[in-house]
C-alpha cells in the first residue's frame, strides 16, 4: 500500500512538472510573440517615418547641384526659347465666383476674367495633384506674377523637374514683391498643347511697360514665351523685361 502511495505521489509530481514545463513553454512562446509584435511595429514605424522623409531628402539631394547658383545658371541656355509674343489683354478686375466654369483660349492663359482670390504668395511650386485652378492663377497674373508652366513631358523628366524645383526655390519669400513667381503644370485636361516642340511656357499680364502703369486697360497685354526645355537664363531675362510692377495690380499679393 505504501508502495502504491509513493507511486501515485511520484506520478503527481511528474504531472506537475510536466504542467509547469508546459506553462513555462507557453509563457516563453507568448514572450516571443510579444517581442515579434514589438519588432514588427517598430519596423513599420521606421518605414513610415522613412517614407515620409524620403521625398524631401531625395529633393534635397537632387537639387544640391543648384545651391548657390543664380536662376540664370539653371537649365539650358536662353537659345532654347522662342522670342516672347504678346496679345491685347482683357479681363482686368473681372472677378467671377471661385469654382465657376471658365475657359481660356490660350495655352496657357496670361490674362482673362478670373476667380476672386489669388493663390497665396508663399507657395512657389506645384504638381498636377495640388495645383490651384486656372482661374485662381490668372488672378495671380493680374497681380504681377510670372508663371512658369511645364507640360506632361517635363513632369515625367526627373532631371528637368529638379531644375524647375530649383528655380522655384530661388523665389522663396512672401514680402519681396520681386518673388511673385510660381511654377505649375499644364496638363492635357487644361486645354490644347503648347506649340510643337515646346514644353515650357512663361506668362505675364503686362500693362505695356512700367511707364504705362496708370494708363488703364488700353495698354494691357498678355505675354508668352515658349521653350523646348527648362531655361533659367531665359526666365531671368523674361522677368527683367516684365517685372511684377508691369502689371494691372502690382501691389496685390
């Protein structure tokens, strides 16, 4: 009987050891799963942060070659651009509600009736994903902005896009009215294509020269210059010839 009691006690001890071993293994497995969850979450967090930082870092790295250079030193020489052309302008102070349907016959527009509010001066570069409406940008032109428009072929060329962004960065600022500049896309949905072989356009709403600033609408004209590729040299000359002060409302922001 004593022997049977000892055997039963040994069996219980053995079972208890087995149960404790299984519990220990289960706890170890739970710790491993917990650690895996922590590791996976950490990796996902790092990836999210890395992806968020990737584009700014990429842009910084791509544009490093243009730091310290003037606008005129970026891109191709001015010879890649045609001579500026002009057309009598209409639409001064002709405001329509934001979002109203409006079409412009030119590609891109340099004047015309426009939305009530211009785009703020702070932003200089846009893509097709976030560009203001054409009616908004035409109001900016009325205030003296020069706009660099790039078409879909430039948008798909990383080298030229780096140059466009580098040019836009040279006009960073909100207080110096000479920084009235924006670089924006012109897409197939906006209207007809630029002239054959031309992929960049500069536009300005002029009053026919600074000396005509008080002459009213009679002297106003739209100005276009088309280029086959990005040219900071041509843009610099264009903005010298058609400054912000040569516009219907030069003091408007």
